[in-house]
DNA sequence: CACATCTTGGACCGATCAGTTCAAGATAGG
DNA sequence: CCTATCTTGAACTGATCGGTCCAAGATGTG
C-alpha cells in the first residue's frame, strides 16, 4: 500500500479542480476531495497541500488552462473584431457544452464568494477574473479597431461572457446560451459600421 | 427576558437576508444569523424556521422586493425601448451603489450554488432568476418593439444585468459598472434603427 | 395578586469539519 | 537480502456545524 506514489499528479489535480468547480470551496470537504481524487487525507496533505493551498492551485490551473484556450482562439481569429469576439465566446460555449465538466466558471464562482475567501485566494480570483477582458482588448487593439472601441467591445463582451457562467449554472441549454451570444454579436455588429 | 416578542420581524428578516446575501448559504452559520438578527437560536427556530426555511423566505423576500423595483421602473419608463432598458439597469446599479447592501445579487449567487442547494431552494432561485428577463420582455413588447426584437433585447440585457452582479462582487466600481451599462445601451441603440 | 402562556438564554446533542499523527508496509539502493 | 525512505490508511483532536430541549422569567388575563 505504499512505497512510490500510486497516483498521477495531473489526474488528481484535475479531479480536485472539477470538485471545487462543481461544489465550490465552502461545500467541498476534504472527504469530498479524497473521494474525487482517490487519495486519502495524508496523501492530499503531503502531495497537494492543505485545502486553501490546493484550492489556490486549482484556481491557477483553471485560469492557465482556459486562458490558453482564449489566447489560442483569439490568435486564430485574426484581425477582424467580430471574428475575435465570436472566437472568444466559442471558447466559453465549448467549455460549457462539455458534459465532462461542471457548468459555470470556477473563477466567476470564486469571485462571487470573495467575502468569505482567504485574502490570498480572493486576490488570485480577482486577478484571473480581469484577464478575459484584457486578452480580448489586446486582440481587438491588435486588429483594426480604434482603442476606444476595443475597450468598449472588450468590456461588453467580457460582461456577457460572465453572464454565460451564471446562465449555464441556472440550467440554460447550450442553444439558449448560443442565442445570448448571437444577440450580443449582432448588437456589436450594428455598433461597428458607423465608426469603423 | 421574555413574555412578548422583543424584536421586529421585518427587521430580523432583512438582517438575515443581508447576511445570506453577503456570505452565501454555505458560509452562513446559525451563529452568524443569530448575531446578524440579534435573536438567539431558539427565537430563530420558533419564529423564522430552520436554516433552509429561513433562506427560502429571504430568497423570496429579495425577489419580491427588487422585482417590485424593476416593475416600477419599467412602468415609469414607458414605451421607449431604450428608456426601458436604461431604467432596468438603473435599478440594478442603484442597488449595487447602496453602501448599506452587499455587492452582487442574492439570486445570482444562489443560482451559482444550485448543485449544493436543496431542491426546493434551487427551484425558487431558478424561478426568481428567470423573472428579470420576463419582466423586461413584457415591458418591451408592450412598447413599440417587435416581439422578436423584444425577446432579443431582453435576453441580452438580462445577461448583462447578471454580469453586473459578478463584476460588483469582484470589486468593480460603480463607474465601471456604469460603463458596462452605457456600452450595452449604445450597442442596443445602434442595433435598433435599421429595424424599428 | 395569582396563574397560564409564551419568549428567551444557554446548555446540550450527534455529526461533520479541517488538520495531525503514526504505525504498517511497499519500494529502491546497496 | 537488508535497511533506510517514503507513501498510505486509519484513528484521533479540537472546533464548529445545524438542531433540540428546558428552565427562567416576563407578560397579559382574570
């Protein structure tokens, strides 16, 4: 029953991340984490740290993984602002549509829980939270959109993106979420011509 | 120390509501509720019910109170679609700007916690959650907006409205929230003319 | 003034929480 | 094969959880 580690670290971290993502920090006990990862408390503590540390690692893991997806999608989309916004939303919609993953967004949920999180965790959540808008703004600025419009587009799209997390958590279907995105893109498309 | 009730029911319910609103269901203990309301456990149980029941009452109280504010604002705004949307957002912005009240939105937070809430509470949260969009859609339909556009506007505005809760919880300033709203209204305004 | 009624404070319950400790035992190096 | 090293399972700790119970005592009625 011992000797060399009997589990894969990446798999265990993913399992812990999904558990926190589904149930939130407060409603995830060490027994839940033990069940989800297949490790017992001793192994969790020695290999993954205490609950706070582990949650921080999961938060950063989530931010890095999906942040990379946003970056890749925006880079693929190129210079057209609407294509960039569309690509941006598609990353979110794809994540939500994945039946293997919980609904919502770990970062958005963590931000909502800021008043009861430790300062360190809250700081990470807030930092990760701001990145989506900054990524999109940078992509739009790199394209052929005036800075002012890039900021406005990014603010608006990031806001709608956050709402997708709430809506999916409320049980909205992928089709309903797609409608929200389409309406948003439509509104942005109409706002574009008189300026660009 | 006893005899007739020594507290005001409405005040106590408001205090409990604010406590749940600030810290969420999971992170609110009976001691927290006791401290917030000034009542002790016995009085809470005999007068307000158990934790689940009390939370349900607070959720309904919140939905009724702010639902009424949305109704009143939309009714005051009249038939102009943009005025209606503006009035809709103003209710949210005013609530968030009130320093006496927690950031965010009790319903949005509850919806995010659905996987760990009791079925009864989850059902109430989901029902309350859908009302904003329906109120707005009804107001827009009553105005001079085609049904299809009314639905699209309502979907979009309700989504942005939800994001305001997340953003405020992340510490966004009232000015930043106002920017999100202004950008949204601007986009909707541009989407309007070619159709209406 | 006396009595029945009802609120209140605080002690108490079993369950569960995060976190610690340690012996059992599997492994790797010599 | 032997031993030092490290993981693992399980028991344990003190704190806190939601919920219950009951005596103390203030009130309204007669």
